């Protein structure tokens, strides 16, 4: 719908939700190490390094959790726009939680 109304819009997937959706299939015993490995992807300095990190994380964890990284590959086009921005800007836009919170407040007010 956004692309239809605004054809030049670039869509950025929420990194926090991407990580949460990945970690929900990982047991507690591996969650901390897995999350640290995921961080190497979205903290990479550019898209090329992020893709290499994605491949490394997938290679490391695919034997234990074969489908855990599938969504990262499926959503890669919607994840990569974040690498066009500086680290300071990335901290602000890596999550949509602030926007979701604002929308939730609007919905409550409109009821």
C-alpha cells in the first residue's frame, strides 16, 4: 500500500522485530550467544560486511536451528536500507517501537 501511494518510498524492516522473530525459535541456553551473533549483522559498517556476517551466523547455527535465519534472507531487501545511514541515525531508526507506541496512543484516544 505504501509503495502504491509513494512509489519512491524505501521500506525499512524493524531490526528489533526481526531479531525477536529469530530468537523465539532458539532455546534459552543458546539465546545469548545467538543474539550476540545476530548483532554482528545489523551492527556491520556496510551492507557487504553485513551480508558476510549473515552468512557466518547462518553457517554457525544452521546445524542446530536449520530455519532460524531463513527470514533474514527473505527480508534482506527490507533490512538493508539501514546501512545507508550513519551509526547515530541507525540507533534512532532500527526499531519501530516508538511509532507503534504513538499509534497505540492514537487508537486509545479515538476509542
